[in-house]
C-alpha cells in the first residue's frame, strides 16, 4: 500500500484471469505510465473485467485499457458483503474501450461506486453499454472527459442514486441513448458539457 508503480511503454496482456478479472487492484496504489496512454495498453481480451479497483486511495493514470467483455474499469468495494463505498479513487488520462458485440454486449467503459473521487481527462469510446456509469456515489468530480460511440442503449454518463457530484466540461457524442441522465439523484452540478 502507498507504492507507485510506473509502467514502461508496451502492451501488457493477461493470459490467465481468476474470476475473469485481468488486473485486480486490492491495495492503495498509484499505477501510472511513464509516457502516457498512447504508449501503455492493458489488454483484457477475453476477460470480463479489465481493471477492478477494490481499495481506497487508488490512482490509475495515463493508460489505455481495452478488450474486456464486461467492464473496462470497475470501481466498487466488492470485497465488502455489506456494500461499502470506496474513497479517494482517481482515474485520470485513461483511454477505455470494451470488446465489440457480441462478446462485449452491454459492456461498460467505467462503472463507479465511490465518494470523494475523480474521473478526469479520460476518453471512453466504443462501448456497447454505458460509457461512465456512477451509482450510489457522492462528492465526486467527473470532469473534462470525452465520451463517444456507445451502443444502442448506452448512455454517456448515467448518474443513479448519487448526490453532490460535479459533472462538467465533458464532451459527449454519438451515444445510443441519453448523453447525461440523472435518476434518483439530487444536488448535483451539471454544466458546460
């Protein structure tokens, strides 16, 4: 916990993924590319989740994440059987896409259950389902992201049961459904998208 892992240029491919999770982060870490997302790819082709974050205070920065059949990035306290919420997660400068249907049918780019966290400067594209989905989340910044090309029912940024978030400065194009949808959510700021 607390370590910084720097990724050299290249493609990192998983050939064995217990539980269908290619890269599983269960400690407070920073994982960052040395030279940006165009130089480092985490490939999860054939697996259900590319990157799963189940710990507080995790930063993932400057990485391309591709190929998962279900979720590009899945952020939730999945280890807590009572449904805890993570805090202090930062997703920055990511390029996220999922597998094309039928393998990636209803695949989501980023699924997020956290508080006091940030999703910024990410590009989420070519998902069959939602691009950046947040649920049961409060006090987060979802800012300056690019969302493009979701599937038939895919929403750019759905916000479900989530309060006091800022959704601003995002560019959303070519979605299968709504660009931004707030459902059972209040006290959110949505502007300059």
